[in-house]
C-alpha cells in the first residue's frame, strides 16, 4: 500500500476520536478555572502532589502550554513536588490523547496510559520534594509566562450557552493550534515507520529494559505532545516493539522534552531536575515491564489501527477526517489570509 493511503487510513480512523477529545478539552477548560487549580495546589505536602497529578491529567494542555501554567501554580505557593507532579501528568495524558489512544491502540492502552501518567507524576513529585526542597531558587525565576489557561483574566463568567460556544472555540481553535504541527509530524512519522520499517525490526532489542531504555533515548530530545506520540507508538508496535516499550515512549516523550527540562532546572533547581527524570523514567520502565507481563499472562489483545491497511470506512468517518484536516490547515492558512499586505509609498507621499 502506498504512503498516502496509509496516512489517509490513519487519519480517517483517528479523526472522530480526536474531534471528540478536542471538544471535551474545551469543555474542561471552561469548567475548571485556573484560580481553583492554584488554590488546590497551594498547600505543600503529599496531598498537593496527588492533586497535581489528578488535576493535571485531564487538562487540555500539551507540552508547550503546561510550562507557563505550572509556573503560575508555583508562584501561587505550590510546592516543588506539586509543580513537578502537574508538569508530568498534564502533557503525558489528557482527554484528547485518551480518546485517540482508544482509537489507534485499543482499550488496553487507553486505560494503562493515564494510570501510568498518574503514577509517574506522583512518584516524580515525591522525589522532587525529597531531593529538591532544600535547593533554593532565584527570585528572578519566579516570574510566570503568559498562558491564557494560567491567567485569571482569561476565566469566563459568561452564561452557559456562551461558555459552550467558547469551549468549542477553544477545543477546535486554541487546542488544535497548539497541537497541529506535532500531530502532523506524529501521523507522518507513523506512516513512514509503518511503510519502511519491517515488522520484526525492533525484535532484536527484545522486550526488556534495553528496549525501553532505547525508547527513552528516542523520546528524550523530542518535543512531542501526548496526542502526537500515539500514532508513532502504534507504528512502533506494528514494527515489533513490545507494548511496555511503546508505553515508555508515550510517557517519557511528552514529559522529558528539552524545553521542560530546561525550565525545571532554571525554576526548581538541578537536584529537582535529576529527581524529576529519575521519577519519570524509572516509573515508566517499571510500568512498561508490568504491562509486558500482564499482556503475556492474560493474552490482552492490542488493536492497532495503523496495521489495518485493508479496512474500509463509513462515509461519516471520511467526513470527520476532512473536517479535521480543514481545522489543521486553517492553522497555517488563516494567518496568510488575515495578514495585511505591505504598503508601498512614493517619496512624495512619505513627505
């Protein structure tokens, strides 16, 4: 099968779930005000770490949007552990990536992925509190970024119908803008891997710790959101990698990108960064090993959409795919249409 057909099949299968996920993300954005998030995480201790994980997991923020939000939470008084827990859980999973995981990877990953994100967030938060709390941070690093989600001025007090409209605008506007580039990269990478990489390529590394460490190395420098990492993981599974190693990639990729690590080092300190990486990577590998054992022991089926090249789709799925492509294309086309052309004036007009 040709590359365009593989790409289109993956888009058609995933589009309805992505559209549902983006809508839910917009609704959550309207339901959960940032002031409430800051209040819940302002008290130090284990409870705030737990809250940071459970509050951050469903929030509609990717790797780029979570950084200024986490800094706002830190400025509001959250402990280093709660801040780290929020930084891990938020980009590792979300309503959009969970629905996408169900569509592309099946129910096993749709359940295991958010559970793994919560556990890795909590453990990373605990380690950061233990190892990084005694490390001071510069006053200049306590300034926050300009993320709308973290700004009280962005909170809506509008009537319910208007808030629903705002939720749709956010889900199909801001969320797609934040993830469009990486979603296209993820889908394209999945297509290329599926087409060129033989199905037994990754079997040479086995299904143990070595394969998972390779996935950590692959995911560590990448700046990829949870949604975009999903089709890549599916293609890696199709190429022969173990389910646990694929899960390690999906957990470490969004949470350990270079931008996030740089911010943690500057804002929370070097010891906190080390604790953060140990918590995220160590927990991901442990959960990956457990997943491999459970899949083998209970014969859990893995439903990989990327492998089903010959399937046919109903008309509504094709329409959903066209809608998703249109929304993504708008991210690049709209600025070109709204930009004002440069004006040229004669020397006489300038005078």
